[in-house]
C-alpha cells in the first residue's frame, strides 16, 4: 500500500522547506512566501530509494574528441555577443525581464532566425494563444518563417511532442512558470513545479543535444522568480533590461558557462520588432544639450564594447532639514561617497543642496570609472558653469581624492574620437599609447586638479 504524501510548506522565494506554516520564512526572512505543497514520495524502482544500486559510468579525459561541440550563430549579432559567439547545442539558457520588456518578441525573432537558416525550431507558449503569436509574427514580418508552434503547459505532453518527431535544434519555452507536472500536487509557478519542469527540460536538452531557451518571470526586485536552484540548473542566465520610457533594451549576462558575463547587447524596440543597435553611443548621446550646466560625457566600457553616455547632475538649494539625494542609473552609495570626497578634499559643500544625478537614456553603470564624469557634472551644476561640449571624462576617485586609472583606456579614447570629441580628461596614472589619436589629453592626479581644470 502506497504511503500517503505528507504536506509541507515551501518558501516561494528561496525554496526552503518548513513542516508548518509561518508568516515569515526562517531562511530568507521574506513574509507570506510559504505555500503548502505535497511531499513527493519516490516510487519503487525510480532510482531514488536507499536499496537502489547504481551503475558504473565511463570516465573520460580532458583531451579534445572528434565530437567537440561548436556554437550555432543565432542570426542576431547582439545576442551572439552576449552569449559568447552563439548558442551551444545541448545548453540551457534562461532569460528574464519585466513584463512587456520584449522577451517574447526577442525569442520569436530568434526562433524565426533559426528556422530561416534551415534548422528546426519549436516554440512552446504557455501564456499566449496561437492566434496571438501569429498576430505578433505578422507584425514582425515573420509569418512565413518555417518554425513549429504549440501552446501547451503540461510538461509530459511537451516531452512527448519533442520525442515524437525529428530532434529540434532549438526549443523555446515561454514561460517556465506556467508549466506543471501531473505527479506534483502543487499549482503551476510554485517552487516544486518550476524545479521539476526545469530539470526535465534540461535533462532532455543535454541528452538530445538541443539548445533550450526558457523564459522566466521576475520579482519586484528584478530577480528571476523562484529559488536560485533554477539559475544553477541552466548554463546561461540573461536579463533583458530597459526603461519603458525609452526605446532601447539591454541584454545582459548574469551567468555564462560558455563565455564572459560582462558583455551587453543593445536593441531598439521598433514597430517591426527589436532592432539591433551597432553603435549604442550615438543612441545614448542623440538628444544631449551640451550647453546646459551639469552635463558631462562619460567614456565607459561594457565588456569589450566602449560606450559613451551622458551623466546629468542637478544641484539646487534645499529647503529641507535633510537634503535629498536621488540617483537614477548609478549606485546611490557611490554618489554619497563622491560628495563627501569633494567636500573634504576640495572644500565644496553640498550639505545645503538637493542633489539629483541621472544617467541619460536609462543605462545602468556598474564600473567605478564614472566617478570623474559624475564629479565634473556635480561641480558644473553647483557653479552653474557649463562644461566644454567636446570633452569626455573617465576615472575612479578614491577616498583620498586621488584619481585612479581605469581599464581599456585606449578603447575609450578611440570611441570618443570616432564620435567627434576633441578633449579627454583622464587619470594621470596608467600607461597609454596614443598611436594615431588626435585628442587633447588632460591628465588629472587628484580631484583638486579636476576643480582647477574646470576653473573652480
């Protein structure tokens, strides 16, 4: 007689299991995340019992073999850049993003590109009807793409469909939170269902050599919903970012077993779908008003790609007891540190002023090199003196006020020259080969030198 399944409570945020319900998860501290689920009991002969005997597996060496896998170009240059040159057969890729950011549009274009190149692509949708997907395909001009489409959420039916016909080269599942397995007494989207569905699909992809792409929902904090074990199962995790007030979208890798995790891909949302942006600097600087105080151009690097972006600062007298500090696109703690350094090393105080800092275009900067450009914008705004429009800035400012060198200095300078800039204010330290560059370089060793170069 089968033993009845016991009930347990699983945290939908971290996956921790509790024998009884509680308002707060003891593992991650989140409130109202425990959901009751049935404890799955292993069936006899499933290989999960204590009496099961394992089999001997074949051991291999690190030397290359004749069946070495090669990457498959996706047909989208920006996606190839982020993944490291294409999708590896047998790999599992998870892509997350806010609702309406363009995940389904990107993957529909990806599946159509695979099918147009003579490969077999299957698109499983659990959120939209076939008529809705056809309507989107017609708007994107992909109605004639020879890809296969199905609307299904039962994981058993999906696996049976994949095993019935010829092995596909690409399998897209939109989204993993909608799938469910009959063996689990839990609602779709719960930890147990998402984990079981992901494990089954990844096992199929590894065994058959098909590339698997999963869509994941995100939480209010911007993280992919579900426990981190889902991200551990897959080979690549991509985040699709963007501001709905802007047309561009950024594809960023958070994990990549087959490439770097610091590359980004830039797309622009148009009426005919996502369009690749080959030169993002022109996009981010397109609407810049160079004669306004508080505007500085930062020469940054995302991965191996140099990007020029405008940093805007607004410093106004405050009528509050505690002045406001608002930051968009940069670390707020970094701004607080920068204001303290300018106050201590230059004698310029922002204590009676509200400070607003914005990275134009909605781009999020993570490297420390924007310090010099942000400091220039802040000093320009508080003095109400516009910066030279043909100058760019980059460099890290330490707590002592020293300006430290940044990486990829030559790539930053080449990008600035290509877009018509004439002057560069950069750190004094760090070797630099100017070969062929026609830029006026101003070296700054201390933040005081920045204030002097700005005439403050």
